[in-house]
């Protein structure tokens, strides 16, 4: 088992009446493994998926957050056992002091899928079954909304495909129960599927306010991707698409749907992607129109979809993260199923053709403890800067030294918070992607999707202001200037004595996180 899994569980490990087999997927909040019943004669399925939610060495704040996520998912799954939602058979708690990394972990015993929509799209863009899969996905959303819940993270990885080819919604970590017209959820979701109004919404003590219309927007993005092979908003990267979303939401740009979008779906997608939540179509009307567009007047049916022949049994780690585009842009590192049985190569391919778990491996070591949840965020933050010295290893080293990658860090004595140890009044100046300061001083907690890109923007500003004559490693000097100021570094002719221990730790982790052959 590689260290890239949030919860490494050895093959053959037993919990309850189940024996762990091969890994399926991982993310920031847990890992999923295939499992088989150990005894015969019991009612119920023989093969399941076990979702392990971690314990062990996490901070109290992280453990509290994980407990909340587990309780939320258990609550949703117990209430909603409909055909369009993944079923949960039971919940278990690991009692194994001999394995402290597992002892106390919550385990959800779930219906096992054959693959995911994300893997199907990777193998077969614009699949023939796309309209029927979309109809079934919409049915799942309608079931959730009728029960008073918002999914909060609809995307291809969270649409699972069963043995008969039918689609079911999964991953309810971000699901939120409605309280009137709103619900409250954490700051994490997937930017490409997040409606514009949530890209800039404030995060209160209870989290971010979300409406069912957020799922409708995400469905519009999903439908456009499934039917055309492209996102509805232009841009080659998530950051570029977020910029396009901002222009569209502000009215400075129009929505230009792909010419390849079938006519029957054009108005459906357009009404899902209305600029404001008030203008978006409601879920019941959306379901009616989606069924019509898919050519089904009632609940959709699919012919059996045979999985693509497996060519590899390599571990698949699925994790999504993205870079912030505005003050409170949200990002994800949320668990989704991998493509086992669907992808032509056995691995889900991400940017540059790499797996999500190894994204940026040529620039950042993936075997030295940088959490998989933050790799894409770190690498793309460095890319956004376009200054060679502001590299992925530098950002990773700084996050390690500043917080040990703890997104919930809180140090009121120093007025520093979050994974990048921001002081609120300082973060205000770097929180917006367009270079403008925030209009108010933000209040913690600061999510990684906000903190890490802000760190990148600040480092990018610092780098050209350091004297060219300074002879130390400029990356270390940039880090020292982040901790104090570029003026103090220039005046000291290098790292000030007060920050020498800090700089030495940065240098240590820079060396650790830099791939061989790179300086």
C-alpha cells in the first residue's frame, strides 16, 4: 500500500464481517476499498465497498470535522435508500489498538459500483448512453431535494455506474440539510461545478450558505460536459474557467454553449446555468425537461453497459483540488470513486495525462508526505505565479513549516490561522485573484483554497523585490520574506538571524520535495 492513501488499509484486513481486497479510491477525507464477506450464509451482498474515514494522528479540529462529515453521510444514506442513490448497508467502528492509524476509524459499508461517470468519460467522451445517464442523475438529485437535502458536490466522479449500467449518486460528505431555503456546508466543493455566487460568498461560523440551485448549476455543467466533451465556460484550466464565470456572472460576457450541444438540451442547460440562483430552473421542472430531452417520459432505463476490458490493476487514487480565483473560492479534495473497470489504462488521467495522485510528479515529490489533497492546489498555485523561484516545492515546504499542512490551524496569540498561517488583516491584501484587496478584513477559518493561492500571489509579489546581489538560495529568501518582509531581508543582506532556524527548515523540505534532477 502506498502512502498516497488517506487511510492505508492492508489487503486482507478484516473489519466486521468483511475482508479488505483491492483499493478503489482515496481523497482528503477517507479511502475506499473493495471488500468481500468473510462468512457464508448471511443475508445481503457478497461484495461491497468499504469507506474508511480516518482517525489516528489528526488534530482535534480535523477529527471533529471528520466526525461531522461521517455523521452527515450516515444520516443521508440512512434516510435515502432510493434506486438513484448508493445504498449503505451498515456502519462500523474499528477497534484495533494494534493499528493506531485505523483504531477508532468509522467505516461505511456501501453498495459496490462498477465504475464512475468520470472514468467512462475519460474512456469514451460523449458516450451514447449520456442522455439516459443524465436523466438518472437528475432523478437522484430530485430525490435528495425532495427529502430536504442539497448534494453540494455533483460532478462526474460522484456519479457511479452499477453493474447494469444505471447511474447512482454517491459521496454525501458535502451534503447539507435544508433549513428553509438554505443549507450550510463546508467551504469545500469543486470549482468547475460551483455556481458564481458561491465563488465569492462569505463563510460564516456554520459554514457556507448553499441553495438547491447550486446543484442545478452543477447539473448544467455536467450535462454540457457529458453531451459535448467540454465545459460550458471557456478556458483551458480551472483558473481560466473561473475567470470566465466571473465575467459571465457580472454581465460582461455572455454564455456561449458549444455548437455540439444537441438542440433538445440547449435550453435545459442554459436554464441551469442562469446568472443568478433566482433565474435557474427548479428541480421538478428540470427533471421533467431532462426526461423529455433524454427521450424518456418516466424514470429512465438503460441497457446493460459492459465495462471496458481491464488492462491494469494499479492503485487508483482520486482526489480533486483546484486553485482559488477569488476571496472565498472553494476547492475540493473530496472522495470520489475511481474508474476500476472503465478506464482503458486502469488509471484516471488528469492534467498532463497523469493520475490525480501523481499530478505534478515531475515538479513535486509525491512520496515525501505532501498530502494528496493539496498537490494540485500547490502545483497550480505555483504555475499561476510564473516566477521560476516560486515553485511547487517551495510552496509545499512553506506549508509544511508554517502549519504541517493543518488547514484548521489556529494561533490566536500570534493572530495567525489556516494552512498558510495568515494574519487576517494581511490576508485581506492577497485574497482576490484580480489583485484588488478585500473590502473587509476576513475572519477565520481560512480554507486552503483561499490560503494557498493567496500565499502564491504574495510570494510572486515578493520575489522581484529582493535584491539581486543576495547570494543565498532565492527560494529560501522568498520564504524568509514571507515570514518577515522583503525589506528586512534586503537590509540584513540575507536571512535575518531571527529567522535562520525557519529558513533552515524551509531548505530541508525544499530538498525533500524537489524531484531528482531538479534544483
